[in-house]
C-alpha cells in the first residue's frame, strides 16, 4: 500500500538554483528529497507546486510525494526530525494526507506572489528586497496593476522559449501597498509563466519612474512581444507567499 502526502514548507532561495532538480546546481527539491529519503527510509521523489527561479524565496510551498508509511500527518516527530537535518534555510511546517490522485501542481487553484522593494538601504535585509532609493509614482503603478486583470494572454511577460501549452493566466488580484519603508506588490493568479512576475514588476517600475504611462501597458500586452516590456527585476525581492487548493483533495 502506498499513501500520498502533501508537504508544506518554506525556504530562503538565496543559496539555491531554484526549486526544481537540475544538473548544474543545488536545488531545494534535491535537498528535500534527500532528507525525506533518510527519515522515511525509502526513496522519496517530490513533485512541487511549480518552479521558482534561482534566488526566489517561498514562505509557502507545497509538494506531494508517495510513501509506504501511513498516518505521517499525525506524527509530529517526523517534522522535528526533518527540520533537525534540513539546512537552516528550509523549514517544514506540516505533512498532510491527501487523496491518491492529488497533485501539488495541477490541483492548485491560485498562487500568490509578493515583490518587495525597499526605499531605505538596509544591509541586513538586502537578500529579500530590491533597493530603489528614488521616489516612485505609486498611483500610476496601481493603475497599471488594475489593467492587468483585463487580460489573459501574458506572452509579453513570459521568458522566451518556455515549454508551455498556453500563455493565458487569470489574474485575480494585483496591487501595490506601502509598508513602512517598503513597497509591496502582491499578485494572485490561477497560474504564472516563467519570469512573469519579475517582468511585470520591471515594467511597472518604468511606469513608477514615469518613463512610460500606465496606459502603455495595453499596447505592451497586446503586442505579445517580450522585448516591448520592461527588464525583469532581481530575483531576491520575489516571494511565493500562498498557494490555495480545493478542500476535497485532502483526507480530512
């Protein structure tokens, strides 16, 4: 008998080449699979909710895996053991029993990213924010964010040559807010393209710096041309902060 579980965890992405296993650098998936295999005493291969690029952080991430052991969700000792062996920049929060066909990537109904911009230079925060000292036009940036919800094809903000069937995404929420000395851009959608959020933020910064207007976003999106949009911002300011699933996939 094999049981399927979701593992809920977070990580600081600074020292990793993203989530997904690759041949040319250490990844979060590689480290997590290794430690899970040690603790559970069988070969574990996780499937993540998506991929994050090098340097991107996730305070909320899910992956699923199959295991011969039952009732893992009730065993708090497993969480303790995992966190004792995992490096300090990866933390497991919970293991959840799910249906045998539950999928961490394909069953997700929404994902939320946060991009943080600091307007105060802080050497103790530099791994988590993009530092921009000059003032930005927040009203214009929020007008741009609202326009995003009018569209579904985000080819203009997608990494070139990405292996996806469609560039359509449904954006549910997009806004900028001021948090003390930081500007926070929050965006929620059913799915995201590779590099999409960083490209959107880079384009909105051009609006905030008044190099283009908020209304220019219409022609940029309609062009379906990545070169028309702004330069992607640095990965370190990007945080995956929430993933939502339908309740029926969980064994409650």
